[in-house]
C-alpha cells in the first residue's frame, strides 16, 4: 500500500542518515585523538616540526643526569669559581698561613708589606671567583651585574683595610685605599645610570692597564704603596698574582662589552692571563727561586687549561 511504501522510504532514509552521521563522528573523533597522541587514530594528518627551545632548568637537570660531559663549560666555570673562591678567602684572611702552606719562607712571609700584598692577591682571586660564579650560576647574567659583584668584593676589602689601618701598619699610604673606595663606589653608582655601557668599557680598559702594570713591574707598583721599603722576591710574586687577578677580571668585562662574548666565554678569556702567568713562572724557574715545590703550579695550569679549553674551543 501507499502508506507502507512511505514508511519503508522514511525508515531507509533515517537508517542511512544515522549511518553517515556515525561515520562522520568516528572520523572526527579519530582525527582528534590522533592529533592528541592517542592510539585510536585511523589517520593522523602530518604535523609540522616544532622547534625545540632551550630551557635552562631542563638543560641543567639533563646535565646532572649525565647529558653533559665532565668538561661542560657551565659545570667547569661553576666548579672552578668555587675552588678559586676558597683559595682567595684563604689568601685574603690568612695570608701568612697560606704562604707557608705553599712552602714560602715563614719569616719573609710575615713582613708587613708581604702580608699586605698577599692579602690583596687573595682579594684579586676572590673577585675573580665571584665574577665567574655570577656568570656561571646566574641565568641571563650581564656584564654590568658581573662588574657590580666584582666592585662590591673590592669595596669590602678596601673598607676592611681602611678601618683596620692595615696600610698604616705596613708603612703604606692609606690614601690609596680611599682613592680605590671612591672609584669603586662611583663605579657601582654608574652601573645604574644611562652612561653605564660607556663607563664599563672605560673602567674595563683602565683596570686592565692597572693589572698589566702590577704584573710587569711589581716592584715599581709596590713603590706606589710604600716608597720607603724595597720589595723582595716574595712581595714581587704576590704583587704579580695581584695584578694577574685584576687583569683576568678586567678581560671578562672587556670581552663582554667590546667583543659581545657571553659570560662563560669571557671567563675563558680571563683565564688566559692566569694561565700565562703560571706557565711563565713554571718555565722561568720562579718557584725554584722562591724555594717552593712546583706541584701547586701544575695544578693551577691544569685548572685554567680546563676553563680555556671548554669555554673558548
């Protein structure tokens, strides 16, 4: 009958509609779950490669897990800064004991000017360590931040010596410390100003030249502190170490401000001055002249060679 035909066509259309809706829903679901990484997918459209971005926290965890070798630049700089910091503190606060532990003559190490120069050599190493630590441990470290950390280290030492009348006890001119303090405080203030970039370059060059003077003419530099006392071999050695530390940290700021080096690479360039000083002393027989063993010199050569190799090459 006519009603039966209409009923058959209507049921057939609903069946087909339900079938096509089911297939459509299934394909949509398959595509959705496939793009979500599930295994239900019949077909997953090709995905464009997602660029991998570096995450410092993740990178550090992977390094500690074993993803980085023992000569990874970041790990080397961090470790070396701790070692240099410990050595610098020993030289700064126990200069005589530290000198004797290296095999230097006890009587000569107790001379007031030698104690003073040894203490400042320790501050130079500590400032180097603090600068390296800042650049190694702090994410997005800047040259200005590193310079500020370095200046704070020096300002503390000069204020300590000014209040303790250390220069007067050594027969040295205390006005030098006052001049140092003024330069350091002005430098810290300048790092917050609009002209900070230019100031950093100027002070980087100036302190590099000061370090070279101490390194190449330790006796002459010592005369600026105490013109009445002749320095001996021990005093000259400490003055050279003092100058090398200033030169090393200054090279870091020069490299970052003039050459656009990153922090780790700049630390490597600073280590070059330390390496050259120790290599020259080892080859020229300075240790024999001072009557000290050469083994510590070999340690510092290897120490700086590791920094240079991992950061510059």
